[in-house]
């Protein structure tokens, strides 16, 4: 049964791609989109820090006081294959969190508080595969890999300030649907990675 399901799925994708080839898209596309949520990486950084400190015997906790969501701009071109586009995606995310740390060495130890602001731009190389092309609707998947840069400013109640910079590899994977005429379309994407879980935006093809 599983093999039959895979065969039917593969034949459906082949049929959709064959049909899609009859509709010619412009070669270039520029997209702008937004996700009102924290990305996978911003939450991971904080939770990993909590885990590290608890392994050392301290109890470190935090909570978000602000997050901007993720802003993204993307350029793609199908210069190799009409159904496959490649290009670059640039994004930005900002969060602010309140932290406190209890050290269980004495019962009279005071609690230390500080505010942490993270500014996180990122850049990705992206590939998009169009699975369905029709005059007013399209369905596609995309994946990308790149770098994420984290600029952290820590302000303590004592008045001290620390500035930390780091960079980490990051990725994005998503499936999307777009609606509208070929030149300008609105779209939504569901996925994981640097851009967040659910994104929506507008794109222009030329």
C-alpha cells in the first residue's frame, strides 16, 4: 500500500510539472514577505543557554518582552531550468528578553537581572521548485542555506553593558502557494528555519 501511495504521488507530481511547462513565467522574481513569529534559531539560542547553565548547577531563566517577527526580501531567477529558480534571500529579526539568574550557593544570594537585545540579520542561498503553474495560482517548495549573524547587547541593573557577536549556519525550508496574475502575486509559505513558521507577502515577476 505504501509503495502504491508513493507511485501515485510521484505520478501526480510528474503530471503537474508536465502541465506547468505549458505556462511560461518571466525569468526573474522579487519577493517581500513577513512572519509574525520568532524564528527557529532565536528560540534555540535562548533554550540552549538555559540548558548549558543548568548543567553547570545554576538556574538561569528568561522571558521575551519583545520580538519583531522576521522581515525578508528574496530575488530568484530561473536561468537554468524554467521550473527551478535560484537566488538569494536576505532577512532580519530582532528580539528583546529579560533575564534573571539565581545561584544556589547560599540562601542569601541575590537575583541578578539584565536585559538582552538581539539583532539578527541573515543571508541565504535559495532554490525554489515550481510544482504547479496555472494562470492565477501556483504551488512551490523551496530550500536554502546560509549564515545568521547575531549582535547581542546585554544591559545589567548595575549599569554594565556587554556586547557579543557570533555567527552560525542557518537554513530554511518551506512550501508555498501564490495567487494572482503572473506579474504580481500574493503568497503564503509554511516552513521551518530562519524565516519563521508562517509567512505572507507579495512578489513581482519580470
